[in-house]
């Protein structure tokens, strides 16, 4: 196994040591100080640590470091550009989906991975994606509405640009 | 009254920070030279510690210090000083701190912690209050009765009873002589966990200048500050507690939970900050848990359904330490009447030490546990009387003129429970219930409820307002935002009170005991009521300051002046005016001479005439303000599996005044789902040895999106309160209170089975339905 692992995080090439063995979430939080992904259970249950790895939403607390070489990771910190929010973030706010906010970064990245690959995702598909996430505050109603609103806004943005990408 | 900013769905001021991942929670904080702690938990829930061998742990990489409780004599607590930061001679529950490792990284700390060897001598384990109350039970605290307690508490030395509370009204138990019908039952609301997504944690830093700086996931920074100052013998002013963003609370981040333990550990490495964050397992076993309340209840009524007498015995397994649970027991006891008047009450609450993690606040604070009992018992009574359960309730509701168990008289301004009940009845009971079919049984159930804050006489909340040179306002309060939307409420109430638009009002985001005004603690659904009143009082003060300066400028009396958020002007001639931007730092004349005061103010507010209980009767002004409500549900039971599907859940509360419609719906919808979890599957499963079988999210299931009701109806009644700001009442906890009885009453409606405890899992329900059918077949054959 290589001594170092090189991968791209939010558009920047990063190199981290392959040892000691640890997980993507440890690297993001403890080493790169990208603390937007949260540690809620550390065993892949709660979804607060979800980031996008090569286009797929993954629970970063169970992705071992050796799987990262050559990959591309997008975290919540890379979703907006520092000024304008991404439509998913905007929609979650508008729907009232943000309460304590601990689950929200993971949910936003889940929806991003889903709608980037499947903008026409059915309600059942969206439900299955959100079902990977725990939230103790909202009762999910506003999160559900926020997800539908996000899809709608992303769709209208694509339509304005003239068709699907 | 017309409102400009109250009653609108303003967007929460912290939403952007949270949705971009930039909001800073406890575990996101990194300090220079920070060390990390890992804590060893015992193998037994009740045992003497014979020996702790730390030699192997000390040799592990990265280890700075290994800490035990060998020399720990510190006792702390807010109600009963029975807590200890680290076990000394014995362990009393499975999540107790036994030893700790301080190391350079969390991984090193944890690896070394696993090398600590402890020899125990096991003792008998009690997980149920009544077992711990047996005459021959081993004492969990030999010192029970010797600990410092609040003067109102009554520990029984030589037993495991940490407190006995007795409330009587009228002729107490003798009142049952007047009853024509008596029903009784025993009910259990088992242990649960608030299980917020963010686990508990703290950073403690003993500094070279003999001060202590703390960051914690708590909603009680001022209590932590005083408690640490007391423990380490330094002035309260020398302890500084910061509260970063909180990832949910639901009760268990109140009181002192982990801070004294982390401080005890950090005190071994003065000069360096030490961080400890609970693993998910530790969050379940080593913080605070909820409920554990067994209720024996007897209700007497007349033939016409009028309630006569109530007898309640609350057996509360409060866990290994009673400091945080004792008020839950008391609240559970005096609120066990539910929203009904009883001329005669005999209510007893036993707060009992058990070998389980300490019970603390859980959204609802004792109310859902015992009102679950009364709401089930009323259904059973109505059946016995052959009366409508709605009519029985209506005869007895605590409406204006009635007197509750505590002796508090109800006024119209306490709210209208009848309207709440009507709203949910209309939503759920005015259409036909589907008939049983091949796949499902169908049922509908109802429950009414009430909740008081369960506060304390000295509780108050402060507010500091600073007007800025451009006419904007900064608001600084000590109330904890846990997700409930406190900051939005502050912004809206401040906007209304100052008549300054919300976009020009900034609510300070961080709590820091060094600069925030005092707040007792953000508990009991009290913030809107007390905090809101504090804002109005502070706003009135600052407006008075502006007017005093303007009176000098305009050369008139203060009482001739009015204020509209932009100007102070002469009432008789509004053209004579001064903009507030020229008044906030005093008024400056053209030649530079300046008069008047800085426009800032401090105020606070508490509940009026809150009092301790009377030592004889247990009565007193311990509620002061109540929110009444009603809840109902429509459900289906899948015949094949026993699974309960909630098709519709309806809630209505008399909140006095809705401050933010979007947020208040979010509170109700979320609270209802939390209690659906408790009713259908959440239960901390301790074995006979006091070990927790389900300390992970994949074992202790909290509701997911697939578990939500098909529909939630949420409606409000707005009878203005005489206390809260603009008539508002508290609501945060109330949505959890009526859920379990509404669902259990619906289960009876569907299949005719009476349940007295929760959770009702599909396996259990299916088995009971089958047993019932077999029973009926047997009877048919005979």
C-alpha cells in the first residue's frame, strides 16, 4: 500500500498519510478541518457525515482511507460559493427544514448527489435517499418539502439553461 | 392588537450558517495545544472497585496522563449533591466514569483507555424502582439523607428513596367515599433517550491565571459556571462558559451532565484544554436518560362522570444519581391529574435510586409519563359508565374557575382546552371510520393534556439591548438555541417591541457567560414566556432612555413624547421630532456638545409568584402558567404483521399567540413524531445486570422518514395569556404529551386490547391479537 493517498476535495488536490488506518470523516474533520460533515454515530447509521464521493452520496465515517486514492470528494463546504447558496440549501431553508442543523449538511449532500445524477428522481427514489438520514427535530415534514422544492428549483434552472445536461 | 412582525414566518437567522456547514458545534472547535480524553466505563452496573491498574495504559503512545477517582471527594448537584465526577469506591451504573486517559489524539486516548484494568466486586443490581425500595435492598448510596439538598426535598435515609413528595388536596384518599365508580391500573413509561443527533461533549481548560474556560453542549451555562466555581473554590466570575451551536437537546443537555467529569480530568493537566466528546454509546449510557416512570393510579367518579378523587403513586427509577431526576418525579406527580379538576387528590412521588444511568429532563418532563395513565384510565372509566369518553372529559376539564391539584385557580387567560378538543375532534372524529377489511383493523383515539413549566422560584432570563448608530439593534440573551427557533422568536419579539424591522435586528449567536446576561437555564418551554417578557421590558427601558434625551433636545416633558422605531416625536405635533440615529449615543449639538445617555438597557423576567411547595400539603404556585391541548389519531393495524400505521395525527394547543407559524408547526410535527417513536418502538433495554442492550442508533431506533404519519393536522387556539409576551405561551414540550395515550386509545378502538405500557411493537401487538382470538374461540367452544 502506498504511503500517501492523493485525492481531490472541493476542487483542491489533497495528500494525506495512508497510516494510521482511519476513515474519510476523520480526515475531513481532524486533518483538513472541514467540519461541516458531522459525527453522529460513527457506524454508518445516522447520515450526518454524508459527503459526495465520485458523484455518490457516501457515509464518510465508514469509508476507509485506502479507498480514497484518486477520488473526488465534495463536502458541504464546497456546495455553495461563499456568497450564493446552492438551490438545495435555499430550498431547505425556505421549507423550514433547518432546526438544530446537525443533520442538514448530510441531507444537503445526499440530495445533491441524487439530483445531479437523477434530476427526475421519483418521490419513491427521493424517499429512499432521505431514509438514510436521521433527524430528531423536524419530524421530516419540512425536510421532505425542502427536497421536493429543491428538485423543482434545480429543474427550472436546467430548463432556463435550455434542456438537460 | 395589530402586529407588524409577530405571527409571520420569518426565516431563522441561523439557517444559512447551518445549511452551509459553517455553524460551529462543540466538536468543531480546535484549540491550540488541546488534548483529548477517553473515559473508561465499568463492566458492572453496581460494584465495589477493588483495584485499578493503569500501568499498561500509561505506557501507550501519545498518553499524557491516566486519571482515576482514587482521590476524588467532590460531590456536586443543583438539587441534591449526590453526583461525583468519577467513581471512587463503587460504581452505580453502567455508564459511570471509572478512569480516563488524556492523550494527544482521541484515537490514542481510546486505545490506551482499553488497557486499564479494573477489579470489581459485584453488588446486587436494581433496574426497577420497586425492587430498589424492597426492605432488604442493598443501598446504592449509603450516604442518602446526608447529602446537601434543596430545603424542599425529603430523602429517606437508610433506603434507596432519594425523595418522597406527597401532595394532598381536599380530603385526599378519604374523598373516594364520595365515588360511585372506581377504576385503577398500573402504567409504565419505560426508559428512553433524547438521542439528539449531536452527542454531548465539553472542552475544559484550567488556565495559569487560576481561571477556568469551558465549552459545552449544555443549555445551562450559568449553572455549570456556578457549580465549577464552587467545586474549585474560585470566584464565579473566573469561570467562563461558552455554548456553541447545539445539535438538538430535547431535555438531556440540561442540568450538569458531563462537564464536571471533563473538568475533573482536565484539572490533571492544568494549562492545556482537554476535549471529550461522547461516542454514540456513551451518549446513551453516560449522559442523562428519560422517563423510567411506573404509575399506579386510582380514579373515583360519580355515576354522571364527574371526577371525585384521584390517587397516584409514582415509582420513579431515577437512576444512580437523583440530582437531575428529582424534579421530574415531582412534576410527574402533581401533573398526574392531567387537565382535569379533582376535588380530592392524594398524589405520591417516590424518586428512587436504581442502577441505571441517571434520569434527567426529557421533553415533557414527567407530564407524558403520568398523563398517559390518566388518559388511558378515563377511557376505561367511560366504558364502565357506558358514557362517551369525550363527555366525561368535558365534565371535568380545568376550565376557568376550577382549581388544580396544586391549589392554583384557573382563569380564562389560562387557555381554552374545550376549543382545542373540538378542533382535533373535528379533524379526526367527524368522518366515518373505515370498516375492518382483509388487511387492516382501523382505530381512532383521543387524549387531552396540559403542561406547566416546572420551573424554580429563582429562575429568570435576562436581556441586553444595544441600539446602534444606524438605528439597528443588537440583542444579547443567555437562552440556548437548540433548534427550536429561539433566535427567530427573539428577533420577532424585539422587532415588535422596538418597532424596528427584523432585518435591522441581530441576535447574538453565541452564549458566553462572560458577556451574556444571566439566564437560569433554557428549560421547561419557558423561553418565549420569560425571555419574551424580558425583551419587552428591556425595550421599554431603552425607549425611555431615547425619550429622556429627546425631551432635553425638544425642550418638553418626557410624557409628551412618542416613539415609532425611527423617531421620537411630540405627540401634539409630530413634525417636532428627532431621529433615533441622533439619540443612540446621546444627542450631539452642532458645536459638538453632547447630552443624554447611551441607548442600551438590561432587563429580565421570571414567572410571577412562583413558589416552593407547602411542606404539609405539597401544594403551591408551582405551575403558574399552563398550556392546554388535545391530540388524536387515526391508525391502521396490519393484520399480517401487527404493524401500526398512523394515517393521521391531529394536535391543537392554546398557545395564546403564534409568534412564527412555520416554526411552531415544526415544533409540533417534530414533537409528535418523537413521541410516536416512544410509543411504537423506542425503549432503552437494560438487562437484569443493568447493561444496556441497545446503545446504538441501529439498535435503538428513532423514527425515520418512512415512519411519519400520513398526515399531521396542527391547529392553534389563541386565548391571550396574562403573562407571556403579546399573550404567548410555551409549546416546546407539549406535542409529546398526548401521543402515547391517543395511540393506545386508538389501538383499543381497533382491536379491543387495553395496553398499560409502551412501546407497542408489531410482534407484541400481533401476538396479543392472536391470543385474544384464541381466547374468544375457547370461550365460543365452551
